[in-house]
C-alpha cells in the first residue's frame, strides 16, 4: 500500500470513528445506545473474569495431577 492510500484510509477511518463518537455522545438516541452498552460490557467483563478463574483452577488441578504422577513414579522407582 502506498502512502497516499494509507492517508486516505486513515482519514476515512478517523472520520467514521469521529462521526460515531459524535452520534453516541451528542444525540439522545446515541445516549440510549450507550446506556444499553454499559451493562452489556459489564456482563462480558464478568464472564471473562469467571472464565479466567475457571482456567486458573483447571491449570492448578493439572499441575497437582502431574506432581502426584511424578511422585508416584519416583516412589515406584525406589521400591
């Protein structure tokens, strides 16, 4: 992509984002959308936190299982 294409693309993206920001913050209908987006983002954030906690628990269980298997293997070698 040449420089001119990059500049035009960046300008179009900037104009679109600016228009969206203006609509969200300067119109009543945009405010209504913002009021619905907030709780949805909160729910999404909570879901991500729960998934991360579940993954951490699973990781800890796998590590504990590996440790137990290693201990069992080491004790059988000494027997």
